[in-house]
């Protein structure tokens, strides 16, 4: 099984390296998405990694029907119940 991760903000290679080494990780780095573009494609991903550039809106979360986790800098979010987000 492959875990598809979208990295939508610039991250250091040092920070991405452990994910590249993990088995079953498909990492996509795309730092050019507008909020609308991100909302339209987020359903394709299991995880979203951001820093301060990407603003994760309610619409993005609601459309992230396959998201298992989101990371915003130092904190992790695991939306198991989309109604509580």
C-alpha cells in the first residue's frame, strides 16, 4: 500500500529525507498551488505537509476525504472525524 503525501510549502531536504527513505511513501512536492487548486486535488492525498505559505482552509479540509494526517510546522492533525474539524 502506498501513502501519498503532498508537500505544499518549501521544506528542507533534511526534513524530507526520512520520508524518502520510508517504504511505501509517494512524495509529491508542489509549492505552486493556489487555494482553489489545492482544494481541487487534496482528495488524492493521504497526508498534507505545510509550513506558513499554505493556508489550509475549511474547504481544503472538507475536500480532503482521504487525508489521514496534516502537518503544519511542528503540529500534527489527524482528522478521523471530519465533522469535528
